[in-house]
C-alpha cells in the first residue's frame, strides 16, 4: 500500500509541468533538474492555529523519490539532522524534534510536498527547508532544496463567536459558541462560565453542554460548543463567557450580556389605611423586561393620572375624605398579556377617639371602605373585663370598647384596622371628663401647685403673721393685769397668807406661778369672816337697836347714829365682795 501511494505521488510530481508550477507557486528554483515550487515570502499565523507551506517539486528522470524530510533551521545555509520536524517514512522517528511530533503532516491537496503545521506556537517561528531521499540510478541518494520558507507566529487575536437568541423566562434555549476556524489536528477545549469574571462562577444548575466539529475545508475545521438551559429573570442582564483553550494552554474568550424577557405582576406600595384629612400616596411598580408602563384606575373605573418613572406610576390624594375609600386597580400590559392587581383603601374617620369618665374608659374606632375593614383592640389581653360592640352600616364599621381604667393606670388606646390589602395601628386620643365631686377631690399636690393656691397660701401667711402679733399684744396685756391682781391678792391675804401662795419658784423661774394659788381656801375663809362680821355687826345693831329703843325715850338723837353705822357696815361688805368677785372671775368657783 505504501509503495502504491508513493508511486502515485512520484507520478503526480513528474506530471507537473513547469508552467503549472509557475502559475500556482511562482517561479521554480532548479538545480541539476531538481526543481521546487515553494514560497519564500513570510507565512504568518497565530498561536493555536495552523500554517500550511505549499510545495511542489520535480526530479530528473533517473531519480526515484522514496520519502520527504522537512527541517526547521534558522540562519544555517543547510539544515542538519538535528533540525528534522517531519519524515514521511516514519513520523515518529526519534530524530524528530519532540515539540513537533504529531503536529506536522503532508497536505497533498496543495502540492506533493506541502505540509501543515497544527497548533502553532510562538516557538514555531523560523525557516523551513525540504530534502528528498531516494535512488539515483539505483543508488541511495538525496537532494536538499536551497529555498527556505519563513513562518512567523504571532499572538492569538481571534475570538470565539456567540450570538445569543431571544431569551424568554421559562422557555428552553440554546447558546452556541464557535471557536475560530482552525487547521489543528487536536480540537481546543471550550468551557462556559457565568458572571462578570469568567473563572469565578460555575454553570447554573440544569444546563447541558455539547461539542460538535464542523469541517470547513480540507485543512480547516470549526469547533462548536452548545449550552442548553432554561432562562430565569435572575439571569437578566447577566454575563456569560465562552472560553477557548488551545493545546499550549493559551486561551481566548468572548463574553456577551444576556437579556431575558420576563414579566412580573404589578406591586402596589403605600399606606392603604389612612385617617380622614391625611394624604393618600400609592405607587404601582412593574418589574419586567422590556419595561412596560403601569396604569391606575380608581373605584369608579376612571383612569388616574399618575407620574410614571421606570415602570412605576404614583398618584396622590391630599386631604382624604370618606368618599376616597374603596378599591384601586393597577394594570400593566406585557407582550399582549395584561396583569391587574388591586388594593383596598380604608379611611379612618375623625370621630375615632376615647373618653374617660370616672374610672370608665370608652373608645370608638370608625372606618369606611369596601370591602369593609376589620377592627381589633390589641390592649384587651391586659384586661379581664371589657365590653365590645360592633356596628356595620353600608361601608362604615364602628367598633366601641368599654373597660375600667383610671387615669393612674396609664392605659394607651389603640385600634388595629385591617383589610385584604394590609393593616394599620392607630393611636387614639383620650379625653378625661371629670364630675364635680372628682373635680373637688383633687390630690393635695395638684391643688397646691395651682396659681390660686399659691396666692391663697401667701395671703394666709400674712394674715397669720398679723394674728400672731395681735395675740402677743393681748397676752402682754393679760400678763400685766395678772401682775396687778397679784398685788391685790397679796394685800388681801395679809400675813396669814389666806391665798396659800407658794413663794418658791419652779423650774428655775423667778416669777410667782398663779396656778399654784389655792383660791378655795381663800373663798371659804373670806366667806366665814364675812358671815362672822355680818353676824357681829347684826348683833351689835340689834343690841344697839334695843338700847336705842330703850333710850329713845331718854335721848331721841341716837336713832340716826344707829342707821349710819348700819349703812357703813353694809357698804364695806359690798366693797369686799367686789374684790373677791374679781378674784373668782379669774380662777372660777369650786
């Protein structure tokens, strides 16, 4: 088989005319009828690709070609056996340079001596020369052609190609990465990576990769890799990278940004339970690609004018009233499919409040909206006794709570209003209404801190000071009167000390204490003396009266003297009683 191949090769070489060779490869270079058609111009290629040296030769009729040998040498005029890169007899010959083994092959479609060098490396740059080995008139012989073909290998500049199709969330798709057209004998490695940096993020779960080789020409092939996966919204605007690795570990890569078509339901944000008089501010946002606008409609199905920005629409109602309650809808159209969501707005009326009378707290929470809202009282867990009444009229809900709670309990009143769209906790104000009795039973501290109490206190202090001054003045007057009375008593008591006055002072005091005077003895003694004196005087009067009566007859002038004596005695008695009476007024009668 080998002999048949080379016989046909020799036949084809000999059949090449010089005109054909000149037209295909330029002018021949001939020495003793050994002619070669080869380019002496630079052949440029890139790392990882291949280079083809077009070549055709002819020999004299008496030379029989057996095999071809290619050399790579630099500036030497003639290459040596140490420079062999290819031998058609045995391409795995030990004389072949290790770095070229398996990378050089004949390319007979270009010429009978053409070679192809695959998986180029930068070290492959240099000059290449041909030598033929055969028999000359039956004797082993060889001939080395003088022309050399230079090859220059540069850095790889080609990149893989990727053209992502339209991606839709949930629909399976396939990405294809094609390596540059190569004339290499060994296929490159192709890998896929997600993320900004190709070496950091692995493939997503559920992806499938496949490899396929496509022959373009007799010397070139295209290597493809396909990635099959199901796109998700999370992959939108993410990067995917295809990397090519050649046999010498040089790499090239291409990154594309993915755009995944997806849609989401509109989302409504904002406070849906508002107090009467507040501001209603709702925003409808649509997350989708490509972006779509959002449209608001109010309860009466009228379109609302809202500010649109990046797929969101906002509308505002100032000074909300009960008529603004109800259901508001937001719609978005995406790829001929309309998504609609709604939100229920509930308005809490101003009448919602709490009133406390005595120790009874009554709270009322009122809301209006459709569908009707649910009202709860979170503070019930802190009380064992309470009363709740709920009334529903059309779209208005009124809930009342009654429980016992004094002002000192420090109770906070809150009601929770909820509907299908959300809930809101509202704090109610507490108004204390006090009865007249409660108003008068304020604590001393509260009374003392009022301005009226402070003014009354200052007036009281002033009046008290004046009153104390008057009392001291009266006391001094009484004390002086007592001193005068003591002198009178001392005169009346005489030497026998009828008043039983103790002269010894107590507790180191030098003054006589009148509390120690025993007026009872004085009274009894004075009364006894008075009776004795009166009896004596009366007896004297009686005796004298009898004597007078007896002597009237003798001397009529004696009668006036007796009357005078009686009057004097009585007047004396009256004066003494007046003195004792003054003493009794001070000490009291026993």
